[in-house]
C-alpha cells in the first residue's frame, strides 16, 4: 500500500510530461500544415495570373482576326459594285448620244440656244400685241396709283377670274384716260369674250349684287341711310348690269327722295 502511494505521483508527472509533448507536437504540426497550405495557395494564384493573361491575349487575337476577315469579305463584295458604277453612270450618256445620232436631232446646247431665240421672239410678239404697263413711265400720282391697281388686278385674274375682272373694271372706271386704265379696259373686254369665263363672272356678279342689295336693305330698315346709300352706290358701280343692280338704282332714287340727299 505504501509502494502504491509512492508511485502514483510519479505516474501523474509522466502523464503530464507526455501530454505536454504531444500537445507541442500537435501544435507544431498544425502550424506546419497552415504554412504549407498558405504557400500552396500563393503558388497557385501566382501561377494562375499568367494563364489568365495568356487566355485574354488569345481571345483578343481571335477577335482581331475575325474582324479582319469580315472587312476583307466586305471589300471583296463591294469591289464588283465599285467597278460597275462608272459603267452605270456612263450608260445613260451613251444611250442618249446614240438616240440623238439615230434621230439626227440637235444637241442639248443647240436646243437651249433655239429655245432662247424662240422665247425672245415670243416675248417681242407679246409685247407688240399687248402693251405693258412699263412701256411708259408714270408721270403723275394718278398714273402711279392706276398702275399699282392694274398690277394687282392682273395678278388676281390668275387666281380668281371674277374678282380679277371686277378689279379691272374698277381700274378702267376710276382711272379712265390713263395708260393703266386703258389696259384694264382692254383686259376686261378680252376676258368677257370667253364664254366660259363670262358665265362664271355673271354668276359671281349676280351673287355679289344680291348680297350688296340685302345689306343695303337692312341698313334702310334700321334707318342707317348713309350706310345704305354707300352700299347702293357700290352696288350700282360694280354690278349695275345685274338684276339686283337695277333694283338698287330704283332703291337709291327712292332713298334720296326720302332723305333729300342729292
């Protein structure tokens, strides 16, 4: 019993010693393993960077080659079109030249010269047939006003025949004796020689005269005699030959007798 009590502390000390050595060995092993793993991961990362760079370089090179191939293919396809373009441009000129030679016609320059001569000839004929407002410079204010009114009336005849005709009549009546007044009278008479234009003008005149007479009648009913007289005088001046114009003459006569205006 005494021997067992003496050996127990010795065993415990040995066990502690063994345990401490085992722990140190285990710790050293763990540290060595960690260092080895760290070195392995560093080596693998360092080795992967050149591989990635090489892959990127191969991809860029492949893209450049593909782009060069596409450009070369496009150039091959466009080459025939470029070669054919001059021929297409020259073909119409050749056909036109052949047609001119076959027909024996004149060249474009000769045709332009002939057209210029013809235009000058027709202009001189027109100027001889119908005197222009610019043949004689206006010598007075009345002449200038007549010329301005005539130009406006002639321009209106190209847009609205009835309106232009009535403006020509006004110029002929208001500026009688002037060059522009005489031209306006000739133009108005020339328009009335056309049956279709005359029918259009007569219909428009009848409608406008009826409108003027209706307005004048309303003024008389409202006892606005001055405005009614102005409307009736305008009606007689512009549309005196219409049925409404003849009625306007009678109505104006009655209005003057009623109001005592001469």
